[in-house]
């Protein structure tokens, strides 16, 4: 009887310890931190200098962009996002990167900090990429505000912008 209790305690203790271990999918690897630091330097430099060409190299086309709805003249009010091709980017969608809200947050976070970046997951609950948030509309007494979320994926050894969304 005593050996069964000891075995049961060991089993419960090991399950408890296993459940408290860090999930490696939620952590950003050392190699990815280096790549993100390079991306962030290039991104902040391009945004601060209004460098449309440099930003183009940081994007994977086509990408989806919900705040880009402001740049289209569509009679279809059912759209939730815009599929930004390279041609659309050059027409006017590049301006999303030069809007005051994003520029303000970029200036606030000039220095690289890995805590700005968060892994995000697909439907199978597998790590799919990394995102960072910026304030679109600050919260007020009457509204919770809104954030922009830029999503990145590692493509050919570099992080590239693969989407821009809004939350909420």
C-alpha cells in the first residue's frame, strides 16, 4: 500500500513538473532574435526615412492588409481586407507604413527589444510566424482603442511582412 502511495505521488509530481515547463513554441530562438534585430533596424530606418523601396524589400507580396481599406475606392462594403500586390503597393498602399500611428510607435521603440515580438499560431496550433503591435487609436473613456498588428514570417532566412491587421 505504501509503495502505491509513493508511486502515485511521484506520478503526480512528474505530471506537475511537466505541465510547468516552458513551451518552446512560445519562445523566440537566439537565431530568430538576431534576424528580428536586423529586420527591426531595417524597418525602423525605412519608416523613419519614408523609404518606400527599402520597405518593399521587407514585404512578401502579396500580403493582406485590413487598414489598407482606407486606400481603396471600392463600392463593395463587404471587404474586410485588401490583397496588396506589388502594383497596389506602389500605387498608394505603401503609405500605410508612413501613417502617424505607426511612425509614433516606431520612434518610441527605436531600440530593438525582443519583447515587442510575439509568436502567433495557425489553426493546427503550430507556430506560424511572429507579430508586433502598434497603437492605431489610443484607448479613451468611451472606447478600448485599436491596434495594428504586423505579421512576419521567416522566408529564405529573413523575416518579411506577410500581413497587417487590426485588433479589435
